[in-house]
């Protein structure tokens, strides 16, 4: 697909479905479907707290499908293997360069696979850690220390990495935080209310930033 066609499809479809989000389905055997209640709960929180009007039921789209151009925001998660074919990588690159945004939340275990696959998407751009004062940490709710820690697994600090295209943040990778677990129904992980609230507020920041930049 040409860049011109990709941009046209993104523009038209975004006008039609500008308030819908989607979960990104990828190849490789990783559990792209994990945390099934996470995104619906985040959507409800955003609609109730930051004035969005998002569709309550996120769709599922495959990374190599032209359907990704219907959604201005894609969410991706999992614990394990990720694989992008050359077609997948080109499609995702066109989507991100055309105005789309991808949030990848490492549910612990996907980073070594993901970093390799992202080289196919942006071979000349590496993940860059975002500083604590980046606007994404205070656009709706304030996180002066940057990305919050939601689930503790191995004692490492949480980190937020990004890839930029023409000075626009097009991809956010949240690592050692596990935001999605904090978004899930309370009974899934038994997180206390203040931890879930922290996760949802950071998620709302990501949504608001992506839609406004």
C-alpha cells in the first residue's frame, strides 16, 4: 500500500470512527488476547472522567489488515512471543506515519520479542525512554515520577519508551508496570482501589495524549 493511499484510508475512516479503539492481534503465538476486561474498563473510566465519548466495546484487528486504519488508537499486550511479517511491519509503519497511535503494554515477557520485531517497523528508530516531565505524564492526571508501578514481579523500575515520527510520539511501550492488570476487573487480580485508580488514571493520560497530539 502506498503512503498516500494509507493516509487517505486513515483520514476517511478516522472521521467515521474517531471514537473507537481496537486491540491489536499479532502472530507468533503470544497471548494478544490477555486482560480481556482491561480496555473496556479503561474506556468507561475515560468516558466518565476526561470527557471522551469512546465506544464501550473495543474491536479486534489484525496487524496486517487495512482495518487498522479505521482506529486512531490501537492497544497491544501479552506475555510472550510477537512476530510481524514484512507485510505486517509495512502496514503498521504506514498506519503510524499516517496519524495512528499504538500503545503496547508489556504484561511481562514480551519485551525481548517486541524489540526485535519493532526493528522491522522502524529499522532506523530505536525505543527512547520518555523523561518524567513528558506531557503524557500530566495531560489529565499528574504523575511527577513518570510511569507508575502497578504489579511487582522482579523489582525493576517501570519505564515508558516511545518511538517518534516527525517529532510526534506514534508508539508508546510501557514496561515493568503492567497497567493492563490494573485496568482489569477488580476480582481478577484483587488490586486495592488506589492501585487500580492509579493504573486507570495513567491509561486516561495515554488516551488523552494520543487523541490530542
